[in-house]
C-alpha cells in the first residue's frame, strides 16, 4: 500500500477506511484527555465513537472503562465480552 489510498493488489479505494482509522485515533486521544480531566461523560462519548469506528482491543478496553466510570455496567460487560472474544481468536 505504501501510503496510497488504493490497494495495489485489488485497486480498492481505501480513503474512507483510512479516514475512519484516523477519526478513531482522534476520538481515542480525546477520550484519554477527558479521562485525565475527570470528564467521564465526555470520555464515554468519545470512547464509544472510537470503538464504533475501529474495533480494537485497546479501544474496547477504553470503552469498557468509560462505561464503568459512568455506571453503565451492562455496556461495560458487553464490551468486555466482545473484546475478550477477539483476544481469544488471535
């Protein structure tokens, strides 16, 4: 790929995929900053958006933590179960 927005093998346009990853990273950083400032509702909002854009274990952990800090234990457990399944798969 080498930074090009098109897959060299299948020629698929990857612009939207790369933009989603960049947006997820921005929301991840914003959620971490909100956590450091004790703004847990803002943290939850950005962690949720981050996880919806790019489902990784790190993003799931952040969302589960944010959910716990906001008292949304169901979301925390659901997210944790989702990322635990991904962790076992590989």
